[in-house]
C-alpha cells in the first residue's frame, strides 16, 4: 500500500510537526508533501530526513520569510499536488492540507488541528489585532477571508474521514463544516519532561509570541503583582511589544527564544505555568504537568481537556474564566492558597494518557478501521 502524508507549511518543529513525526513513525515508508518546506537542516530529524515534495509556493519570491502572505494562493497550490499513485492519503491540516484532490479508490483521512481559525470565529480578533478592524484594508481582508471560508467548507468535504485533535476542535469542525470527527489527542513526549522537587520562586509562561496567545495579558497581570516573579520564554511578532510592556518591572524577565534544554529546566523549576490562550489543544501545559508543575489556564478550549481543575480530584491546575489581568491575578491567588493540594504523583498519572505510544496505537487502529471496508469491498 502506497501512502502519502500531506501537511501545510513546514517551517518550525512545533505542535503540528510533532503529530507529523508520530505519523511518520507509524508509516515510515510514506512520501511527504507540503505547501512549502523551510525547516533548517539542523532541525530536520523529525522528518526522518525525507525529501519533501512541495508546491510552487516554495519558489515564490521571499517565500522563506513571508510564506503566510501567499495564503490566498495556497488552496490552488495544494490542489496541484498529484497524489494519483497512492492508496492512502493522510493529511495533517490546520489550513489547506485537507483540500488535496483524491479519487474514489483512494482513502483520504485528515487529522485536523483546527479549521482555519482566522477565517472563522477568530476573524474579528485577528483583524482588530492587525489594525484592520475598519477602513479599506479591512474591507479587502474581509472579502479575502470570506473566499477562504467558502473554500474551507468546500474542501472539508474531500476527506473520507476526519480526526480532531480535541473535543473542542471536534465541536468547531461540526460548527464550521457540519461534519463529525473522531478525537485523538496529539502526542506529548512526557518521558522527556520529568519532575523535580526543588521548585524556584517564579511563574513561567512560554509560547510563540503571537496575539491570540495573550502573553501581553500575563505580563500586565504580573506588572500589578510586583511581589511575584514572571519569566517569559518565546519569540514571535509580539516580542518587541512584550519587552516594552515589561520594561521597568524588575519582577518580569523576558528571555526570548531559548533552546529546549533551557525550556525544560524552567518548566521543572517553575512554581506554576501560566497559560492565557484559548488554544485548540495546548501541548506546553501538558509538558509543564509532566514536569510536576501546576498550570494556571484560561478555562476555554483544549485546556479543559488537558488540565484537571481545582474542583476535581487529583487536581493539576487552576482555571480563570476571563482573559483579563484581574482574572489571572485572582487565579494566582487561589493557586497560592491551594498549593498544598497539588500532588506530583497525580500529575504523572494524568499526563501518561497523552504519551506518543498511546497516540500511535489509537491512530493506527483508526486508520485500519477506515481502510478495512474498502479492502473488503475490493
């Protein structure tokens, strides 16, 4: 059986790429396709050093740094991939990968990280944060996003089966596409993140510094709590803005990008990990829990599936119900009052269900169940 794996753009090794790596572990002989591939040579281990088959976006001017600017062309680009020689097509999609064209004798299964969030329920937030809430540019952007929504719905009917990375995304898929999806949570390398008993006196947040992660709210919260220390790890378009917001506050340290070893060290030593995003799933909160570190998280999205709140047995974190500095401050106060309730052994038991081996087993079983009827009919 010939297998093709299709993904969106390959630029960094983040959550979607970790899923891709585990799918490749399941099907190591598969060929890999992508809109474009700019992963540096030193970071390609997760791709098993395969040659990635890309679209014409790969050769467009300035695509390496500005590949996102070609989003309007990506639906057309993904449809140009020739997958006719494959029996099974697996797409890993948060944008356009699910839109590849397949025939009636091929099985296409799409692992969906999310429908295109900035074209659906987060459209207004993205436009506002991009400074395009009003005006001519706003009108043009809204017309473009409407076209993307229309294609997103059309292409959502192309996969034969859908997998969602969380119950939250399964609900978004049903809302946007009117399709059902099986839920298989992404893999988390919990064995790599081990607990340490010697906690330090600081809170940690880490993520790519983009608007929807709401790291700015976390910084603002700690600016109002000068007796509590915050360390921020990550890089992204909002790094300068975050540094400016933290300037003058000695209790807030912005470290920017750090290698994985430094991140793990801070996850292990942190008093708690603070997470303010409405995330599709959220791997970093699970990595923090694997380090025995409680999570203070916004109580929406995937965090509700990965963090056990203070009202549950074997709690692993505290939720706040509004994305506001006041709500974060209140949650931190609750955490400090209830800190004795968090037991390291409960953390390890909780995160074990998200281990890569569990993901691979569930994924292969689901793929086999989708392929069996076709083989039986044939």
